[in-house]
C-alpha cells in the first residue's frame, strides 16, 4: 500500500498552520500577559525558553525521525506541544508560564523539521518547490488571521485562550497522520540514540543563553565553551551522532547553517520586540501590535511560493543572495524608522520586505540541504539546518532582552511599564511621567533594533559565500510500503 499523499499533506498543513498561529497570536498577547502576571524582566524569557526547548530538541527529533520513523516522532512531538499549550494557558504566574512554554517548545522542536522531512520523502525536488505554494497560502492565512484572532481572543476571552487554540488543530493533524501515513519498512535495526550528545548539547545551549542574557556570564560563557568542546568530542566517536559533523564538510550545508542562524536571530527578535514597541511606545492595541509584524508572515509565504516555482529555472545561489539582501535592507530600514518615530504603516511595509527576503532565502536553502543529504540523513540534515536558525533566534531574543532591561533600568519602573502595556495604556498616570517613560523606552527600543540591523546586514554579507551548486536530476520517490 502506498502513502496517500493528500491526507498526509493536509496533516502537515495543519501542523504548520498551528506553528504559524503560535508566532502571531502569542506575540500579540505577550504585552497583555506581562501586564497581568507581572515580571517584565522575564518578558524575553517567555519566548526565549520556548526557543531554547525547541532548539535543543530539534536535532534530537530529527535524528529520531531517521532512526525510528517519521510518523511516531511527529506524533510524540505534537502530543508534547499540545500538553505545553494547555499548561501555558492555565499558568498562574510568569515563572510557571516560562516552565510550561518550555514543555511546549520541546514538542515544537518536532513539528516543522519532521514535517519538512516527510515532504522531502514524498515529493521530488521540483514538486517540493511547488508545495511551497500550498505552505505559502497556509502561512499567509495564519499571518492575516493570527493577529486579528489574537486581539479578539485577548479582548473577548483573555490571553489564556491564545494557547488553548492550538488543541483542535493538533488533534486533527495527529488523526490524519495516524490514519494515512506509513513509514517505510526498515531492513536494519536502528542504532543507539546519542544520549551523551543530547545531554551535552542541552548543557551548552543552556549555558550560552544564560551567558548572553547577562546571567553570570563569567561562569556560564566558559561553561558553554567547555560543553561545546565536549559535545564535539562525543560526536566524533558516536556511532549515531546527534548532529553528524560530516554534514558540515559540505559547503552548502555549512553556509546554510551560518546564514540560517543570522536569519533566525533577526526574525525572532523582530517578532518579539516590535509588538512591545507598538504597545508600550506607540500605545497601540494588541491587534495593532500583531498587525505590525503580520506582513512579515505574509511576505514570507508569498515569496516562498514564487521561489519554489523559480527553483527549476534559476540557481539556488541567486535566490539565496536575493533573499539575504532583502533581509539586510529591511532590518536597517526598520531601525531607522524607529529612530525617526515612524508609525506602524511604515513598519508594515518594511516587515513585508523582510518576510519576502526570508521566503526566498529559506526555501532554496531547505530544498538544497535535503537534496544533498539523501534519505538516510534527511531528517537530521533538515533538523540541523533549522537548529542553527532556531538557536540564532533564541540567543538574540535572550541577549536583546538583557540589553533592553539594562537600558530602561532606573528610568521606567516595572509598575509604570505594566500600566503602559495595560488596556488603558497608562490613562491614569501623570501625562508628564508617561511622556518621560515613553522617551526612555523609545530610546531603548532604537538601541535594540540597531543591534537587529547589524545582524541583518551580517546575514546579507553571507550571500557571496554561498557556493555555486550544480542541480542534480531527480526522479519521483518510490512507493512507500506500509509497515506491518
């Protein structure tokens, strides 16, 4: 029996829609969450812990997909994601929310990389390019509806429901996978899981994020360096390494990893801190904050769909370079707009360009990496590429959160910031105090987005280093027999 591709694609579309909604809905609600639960100093960590958990588990899920099969790994990750979503919605404080977001992030580590691995199994290179049109429509719909739905949920039901909304999508996606997807029958027994590598990778990333976040950097950053050295030593000897170091001998995968880390940093930092700027500095509503970032999640899928169709007509390098230049220009322009005190209309135009750049670059990188890796290592290669993008985002969010906290320390008390983020936007506060706080916070945001612009320009500068790659011919995948 062959895999019936349409229901499997539907399951993947649902999981990706859930992931896309997570980005827009939660980002829109976060200022309101902080106003309710307090703890502005932990603002960045609500996102950073989610990114941390997904970062350290992405390679694990990818390796498990190669060793144990795509379907059971995808289902396990989805179950963990939904558990974290329900617990996050029930959180009674910022510390509990951060812990539950960690559980949610651990499950999220499986969703996109394993989904893209399944697509790589089922479709040829040319078909994968055309599939980007479907995924583009999904991301576009989520981007349009996410901020609006987030704003409606926050106002009508409360911020907790932005997490509960994941449940129906996840359950339906899981049901479709169970009913219609089968992994190939295996001819050899799977090798042992690299537990030591997973533990050392987790330690390294934890220490790195703590260090860049300003938490005992004299201790945590050297610990991260030692953890990395130990991880590399273990990976060289492991029979089934968590991240096979041989992957990075390929210049395509090595360059894609560097570019991905920089793209991830500017993407997640923008999604995290632009809504805060709109609500606290411009005194916009949660819906306005969401619509400020939504164009990025519209431009991305549209450009991704276009890039998918161009894959058969032009080189990967042209698409990657075009996308990376657009990312660099957009982040620089966004910084200058904030410095000039521009409103959200100009920000939306820039974020649309930013999303288009991400769509062009990321589509070409993912398809090329999957082609170079082959079936046996497709899961871990896809996951490794996403790992670097995710860790770039996690490091940037944590580091910029620490930078923001230092810039406003002593100038904007937490209680005042909560008033500015609340539904009345500080209506009961002395206007002179509110104006002074807005000036301090605006200056801090300009500094944060200046750092984001530097990262965006560095991403653009990786473009010339992407090697010219001769396209390989591809044939349709063979029918996949059902196990059992």
